[in-house]
């Protein structure tokens, strides 16, 4: 794109963001942003035992620890933050849809964590390489609870779905990275396969609701 055409193009993109809305609608969107952020803070207070369910299967036990997958695992927070910032600025209808979908995912997940808490038995790590050290850091910062359904799975899938609605090419890249995040949850033994299945189902339902409410005809 030529430099002379960049400014009009960017202005057109920004008109589809929060700065292109009436002040009253923009204020409501910012309140949704505050609610979205507030919901994310409820994870830590629920992250404790005792657990009521334990979903490990023989297949889960057979899955090896693959340290390189610690990288996509820890990328979730910046992945979500960058996505929500860009959608807020450039595709505000999809921002509202994604925020609503994530709030639904959090609410359903928190209900499970409160009433039907789950637990993952972590393996003993023997490696001394930096990636294994990164897994140890993940373990140290996150208790082995709040597992079913997997929020890493549901939230990253919601991100990928909404990037697909923005642009198919970007959506393919986001989908590929989301696939790595989802795989990482079992390959560093933070979740079991049942947690992934629950997260995917939850993301599908949450996206359906969010898109129908806020972006039924695209971004």
C-alpha cells in the first residue's frame, strides 16, 4: 500500500472501532471492557482445592512432556490482550462479541471450578534446560486446579474465531497459533484431554452467542 493511501485506509479502519462510535455507545463498550477485565481477575481466588473430579485417562498418562510447548502456553495472555486491543480500535462490534463470549466462558468455567473443582497430577520434571525451567515457572505460578473446562482452550479458540471474522488470512494464522496453545495444555501437563474437549465445546457455544448478539453480519 502506497504511503499516500495509508492515511485514508487507517482512518477508514478506525471508523469501525470505538472512536467511530457515538459517545454513549463508546461508553457502554468501555463498561463492557471493564466487566471483561474484572471477570479475568476471578480466576485466582477459585484456584484451590479440594477437587471433586479427576479426569486423567491412560491416554493422558501416555502423553509425554514436550518442553517447547511451554512457549505457546505462556503466550495466551499477550495473545488475548493484543487481540482485544486491536478489535477495540479497529472492529468494535467484534470486540463486543469476543468480550461477551469470553465472559460467558469465564462464568461457565468458574461455576465448574466452584462446584465441581478438578485437579491435574503434574509429573516430576528432571530436565535442566530453559524450556523445562519455564514449565516449572508455570507450575509455580498456577495451582493444579481450575482445569475443567480448559480456559486456555476456550479463550484462545474465541480469539481465533474472531480473527477469522476479521480476515480469513489472519484467521488462518490465528487458528494455527491457537492449535499450538490448545496442544500445549496437555503437552506440558497442565490439563487432561477431557479439559480440552470441554473448552472447545464451551468456546463454540460462547462464540455463537456473542456473534449473534453483537456481530451477526460480520465485523
